[in-house]
C-alpha cells in the first residue's frame, strides 16, 4: 500500500502557477491540457509510445488531440539541427505567446478600469464595465479608449454615451484624422446635449 501511495504522490508533472491562472481563459480541453503538460515536463518529441505510457492515450487520441492544438495555434512542429542531424520536435512557443497575450490583455483591462474610475472619481457601473469590455472585444486599441476618456474629461463631460461616440468616431476615422479636424467643434460632431446626460 505504501508503495502505491508513493507512486500516486510522486511529482512527475509540474505546472507553473502562472499557467494554472491563465489556462481557464484558453479554449482547450482536459486532454489537450494534459498533452501540453507532457511536452512541458517530459519531452518535446512527439513520441507516441511514451505518451501512451504516460497519459494512457490511444494513438488516435494522441494525433487528434495534437492536430487540434496545432489548428488552435497552441503548438507547432519545427525542425532543428542537432549536431548536423535534422530533428523534428514540438514547439511550445505559440502556447506561451497565447498565455502572454492573454495576460497582457488582462493587465490592460485592469489598467483601463482603474484609469476610468480615477478620472471619473467614482466606481463604474455594471453597464459601464460592459461597454468597456465591448470596446476591447471589438479590437479597439487601448490607447484610443484612454484618449477618448481624456478628450471627454477635457470637455467637461463624463457621460459614457459621449465617450462611446468619441471611441466610435476615432476607431472609424483614426485619431490623427480627428485631431486634424480641430475646426470641427464637439457640437458639430454630436447633435446631442451631452452635458444634460452626465451619467
């Protein structure tokens, strides 16, 4: 019994805590995650016999899972030269790049929320959080969003409808073009009394 306990308690696979924190944000299954852990901890070689031994996967499951990860741009096969010997191996760079990108987006989102609350001097409502998320999901550059907030503050308006209109105009036309059109007043751009809608 003690021998079996030691087998199950042995730490064959080690997972970086940062990966654990970010993994839920990635669209991968448990089998895909296990295969990634194998490549991280055991070998970068696509050794089906060893994978079957370590993970208990069938040949079909190994290839299907691996191909799915490649299609999701989490893994890729690369060719390296080892002492004049050409070797194919798995590269985890796409996986790490995805984790890094997700972390950057997460940090940027946190920065944006803090910036909005600091500039507006209050806590954001659920609607306002959703609107910021919508901008980010549409791929609107973080810099554009922050500049739109600054523009609204400079004009003495803190309405999110007003900020949303600026974000829309700038994302469509570009900030530089908007800046060159200084002769256009805010009133000409928006046929709305935004000062009365200071939500």
